[in-house]
């Protein structure tokens, strides 16, 4: 969701945004026209059921395209650890509200209005799409195709540079840090 928030910030406060970096951002498509809506309360009930195994299954399928490495465990443990805390219901409610915002407030139609030089780093193996499990079976395979969405988004943003990282999923900074950091530092130096 960081990419959606960064995009919204750059749109609302262009004078404060010198550069915009989007790394496999969700929101490159309008999920609400592809999948059924779930209320924040339904999302909350679903979030309360999250656990280590569920998070790992989700990340394995969408983030890493069924290619898990032991070094991903530390990031999974960080996320799944929340479910063990007494305050997890608060975190689950915030996650539900965040999911609702992602679903109901798309930025995809506003990329053309970004005035900030933008670096779009895309792992082409990423298949993340919010609500994919609620989309019709025939639509699901068409969602979260970052190998296509990255190119389409770069064409929409007036001053965008696209860096595609082949055979990389949703988390380039974790999967291939060296391939991720080089174009990022080059962009920031300009």
C-alpha cells in the first residue's frame, strides 16, 4: 500500500515531492471493477483469522510465485508476529480499514496527473492483486500481472522511468537487493 500512499502524496503535494519511487506498488489496476466488495467488518473478521501459515501461503503464492527462500522467514515472522499479541484485534481492524481504502480509493486513474519525476521498479513475477480471491474465476488469472501493469503504468505517468526486474516477485528489495538498489541510487542522485 506504500505505493498508493506515496502516489496520493505526490498528487496532493507536488511541491513537497521532489521524486517518487514506486516499487511493485499495489493499485496499478482498479480492483473494485474486478472483484466483489467486502465490507470493513468482513475484512476485519478475515484478518482476525490470520496466522503464520496463512501469511506464508499468501506471500508464497503472490509475492514469491511459489519460490520460497529461508531468508524470507525473518520478514514473515515480523508480519505474523502481530497475530500473537494481545492487541492484534486493533492491528486487524487497521488492516481491514487499509484494505477498504485500497479497494475503494484507487489511484490508477490519476497516474497521468503526477508531476513528480517517478521511478517505477517492477518485479515482473509479482502477481499481487487485492480481492483476487473474490473475483470471478475467469478474471483471477488476469489480475496482478505486473509484467504488463508496469509498462502500462509507466506510459501513463508523464515523467516515469521503468526498471523491470525479470524473475522477481513483489519484494525486489528482499529478493534481489543488489539489482534493486542500483537503479534506485542512480535515480536519487540525478
